[in-house]
């Protein structure tokens, strides 16, 4: 957290020193990387990984995500808890719900015309579209905190943090840079932020089996069979915020990020004894699998949860 705050301050010092210069776009890219780290830290705190006290975790998440990253913890926690409850399960996991990208055969079948053309190429378009994910996350945060039907007790505070953070950010850019440069700075920062967050989350479950809504699985299989680890180094661990140990994170969501690597060989050994597939690939390979899956959703029989007869007929 200290390193992230220092980097955040350093970027704004560089911003002040550069002044009216197109080199500011380098500062914008750096800010996008730093804000991504605040997103990861907010995720860790919201999972109660940092402190023994739930209150300390909650307020740390709120400050890191809201005040530094411009994301609502209330909105994120509601959405993310559903994801952990049933990852890749139809009707439960909001991360595979119908949207710009179709993640399930049923969603693909509903597409027609231009939309159908898009979905056949969505794998190649997925990563360029991630540059818009930063905007989407900010909009979703504000929209959720404006929802008066929400039962979240700190919804209004989250809304205030997000609005002040985003409003002051835009105001600083407009006040200190020409309008065109300010717009370019904002676009680069949001693009890098969205791409980095999306690129860290995508390999975890995209291209892994989709669980039918009616299928019952025990906790261990429900978390392991639909999750994918990414073999890492220190750089990969930082780039992905520890989410490259996705299997361990889903089994032990409140385990501190630094311990996931230590739990990995224990989980691998247990999976081997139980005969449960433990999927782990390299970073580039994980992205290739995501692209291939999204381009071919519904066209290939690859899920172990598919009906065997249907799989044979489809083949």
C-alpha cells in the first residue's frame, strides 16, 4: 500500500513538473498502471485478506478502491460475491451474463445479424474492448450507488468518494492542460486502467467450463474445475495482482495474496489424489485460450458438464 501511494504521488509530481507537454501521456499510462494496483489492493481488502479486523478491512477497501481508484466497494462486493458463490455458473455468475461479449452458447444463439457477425470475431475484439472497461467500471460504480433500492449501508459514502475522486481528477486535467491534451490524458489513463484490470481477470475463468444452472457441485469442484492458474514470476504476480493463483484464491478467498503461492503445491497434490483437473498455463497461452474460446463459443464440445450424447452429435 505504501509503494502504491508513493507511486501515485510520484505520478502527480511528474505531472506538475512536465506541464503543457505531450509527454504527459507517459504520466497518463503510468497513472493507469498505478490505479490498477489500487484496484487489486481494494479487492484484497474487501476479501478481508489484510487485517484481522473486518472493520479495518472494510474501510481500507473503501479508501483504496473509492478514493484512489474511483470504484464503489459496495457495488463491487455485491457483484463479486455472486461470482465467488458460483463461478462460471449460468444464472449465478454476473461475469458471464449477456452483454457486449457473449460467454455462453445460449447467449451466442440469441445473436442475429450484425451482432452475430461480431460474436464470431469477439475473441479478437475482446482485448481492444478492454480499453473501455475502465469507463464501464466507473459508470457501473456510480449507477449502483445511485440505486435507492440497494441495502448497502455505506452506499452514499461510496458514491461521495467516487464522485469526488473522478470529479477532482477531471478538474485538475482541465485546469492545468489544454483541453485536447486533457482529453488524451484521460483516454490513455482509462484505457490502460481498463486493459490491465481486464487482462488480469480474463484468464481466470474465460474458456473454462460453463456450469449449467441446474447442476449441483460440491464446493471444491465448483471452485477448481472452472478456474485457471497462470504460471508466474514476480512480474506476473504484480501485473495480475496475485489473481494468477486463481484456484487457490477461490478456495481460500480471505487468504493473503502472498500466501497463495505457498498454498499452490498443497492444492495441486490434493487435486492429484482426488483425480480433479488442476489447470495451469503460461500467460501468453492463457490469452490464446481466451481468444480461441470467445471466437468459438457454442461451436466446440469442450465442457465436461455437456451431455455426452449432445457432444457426440455436435462433433
